[in-house]
């Protein structure tokens, strides 16, 4: 039975992205772009083998990434050539069975779906060659060397190519050998060779608009936005029945979102313990946090999940606020989360559990009159992304919940009576929070937005 291989092309230097590292090693949503891409192929059952082609000087870095993530299907990490075509052929050379199937994919297209991979594999079994493409939404023009339009093709026949391109191994190898003897050939896509030498009909699998290739700095910003949607989708429809019997500790559990988290978890038979200043647990004290967690562990002999929603919001110009008040806000909103993380890790390592912290939509931009609050929430995001890497060897996950403006007592106290239709229902935030604990995601900012 033929095997299915994936060659991930990651040997480009990414100069157009204007980054210190090649763009495939840029971090987006807590992971490098190439990690996101590899993980798609890792999840697809029909993929048997993954070959990664990288710049020679980054081969060691790629090896470290593979080891850190314990990827099961990555069998080869190869130094690439001078061109994309050379790098592809280097990957093809290690596949010996010409009847096998190979998918060739750009590392900097991390939004590839499992649907596209599976449909491509099925199509190759019938057609021997496939390309992935989407209809062009723009008119296509052809210009001559003087930049004068000499043709406007009919738009309904125009598609924009994506990846992967897929082939029977013997066909794409033959196309390469023929191209090497042809001095006039110009390769824009690997399917071009198959068509040029009439080796097979190339079937088109419908791609997706989200399948962007991250090339320019603007693409990095777009990718960040796409991951927001992807993370919400990853949490959607996760059944809360998996909470049954789990031990959950919630800090800040006296009101608002946290109270809904406690109530909802209890509905699904979780064993939930809530702590707040109302029962003398102030997370600005590490000793107090540690004692609270110890009390739960002594009773239950395990802790599966920890949630920290505790925060305070004080408004005012920094020059007019007391320094003690500022320090206490920082100690609650930021240092308190550090306390929860440090004190909780030892318990979660035993259960391979999860920690959920809360940021705010204000983290993306400092705002006058509550600059301390927004800056502490920005710090939470960086904390989560860094700690997630530290916890990978222990299979402990950590994420940051980022709800839009939510109808909570804290919001009413600081912003007054706002139209209810403009605010997010705290029960939705509680639902997504519990789904995130169960999701397996880590190092992510989970956006919760109001339904249209």
C-alpha cells in the first residue's frame, strides 16, 4: 500500500517580511509559523511521513523545535537548496517508492485545513496530480514588457494557486528530470512541469480564503487576526461533560465571570473551589495563594484546572494616584497571576492540567486614565506565551482569555450603566473559558466576541 508523504518547504530566507529570523520561525499566537504548519499534517491520519526542508544554518533550530514538540511523523530535516525548486527536489530524493503520494506545501501557509489535505490525497489516487486554488475575486490582467495591458482573461476561469501541490512521486520526479534537461523551462509552480510535459491531468482542489502565504509584514498582522478566529473555532462545541469529576480552582470567584465559571462547572459535576478576597484569599500574596491550593490538594489529592479572573481596575491620571494604590493594582492584576502560576504548576504537572488567566481587550493599546490596568493585561499575554513554552515538557497548558466588553459588576462600577445589547454575556465567557481548559490549546489568546 502506498504511503503519503508531506514535504514542507521552509528553506526561504523571508527577506520581504523584514524580520530578524526567516519568516517561518516568526512566532504568531504563541508558536512559530512552521510549528503551526507541521501540526496540521501531524493531525491528519492519512499522512505517514513529514520531511522538512530548511536553510542549512537553521537546521539545528528546526531539530530543537521537533524535539520540543515531540512530533511523531517528522522523519527528516534537510538543508535546502538555492531555490524553492532545488529544495523540493532535495526532499523528493529521500522518497524511494515512485508509487507513493507526496504533498508539497509552503511552511508559511499555516492555515491549511485537514479537509484540503484529505481531499488532495483522494484526488491524487484518481488523477495522479492535484493543485489547490481559489477563484480570483479580482480581475486578472496580462501586461507586456512596456507595462501595457495586452489581455484581460475571463475572470470566472481565473484561480489563485495555493499549496499543497500533490503528485504520485514517480510523476513529479520525472517532471524534474525533464526540466533539468530543458534550458528554456521556467518554473512557477510544480504543476506547471506536469502540464508542460503532459505527464498527467492536474485536478484542482478548492482552497480556502484563509490559506494565505505569509510574505510581507502586513501578512503577519493578518495572520494574528486569523488565529483569533481559529482559536475560537477550536474551542467551539467541546462538550463540558468532560469536566465531570475534575477538580477546578477559581481565583476571583466572588462575582462576575468567575462566579458563572464556578456555577457552570458545578452543573457538569466538577469539584470546584472558589477563592477571593471575600474569603480572605488575596492573590497579591504568594503565601496566601499557595495555602489555598494546598488546602484543595490535601482534600482532593489532585488539581486539574486553575482559573484566575481576579483583577481590579482603578482609573485616574498616574500623577494624581497614590503609589501604594498603583502598586496594589499591579500586584493584583499581574503579580497575582505569577503567584497562581508558580504555586499551581506542581499540582498540574501531576494531572497534565491547564491554567487559564484573563487579559482584556485593552491589552492591545494603552488607554489614558487606566494605563496601569491595560499595561498589566498586556503583560499577561506575554507571560502566557512564555510560560507555555516552559510547560510543554510537562504537557501542562496555559492560555489567556480575552473577552470583549462584558456585563460584569466591575465594568458597571467603572463605566456606569451601558446598553445591555452592547455588552458580552458573562455566561458566554464562562462557557468558552471551560471549553478552553479542555481544548489542549496552549500559549494562545482566546478571543470571546459578542454574537451578531
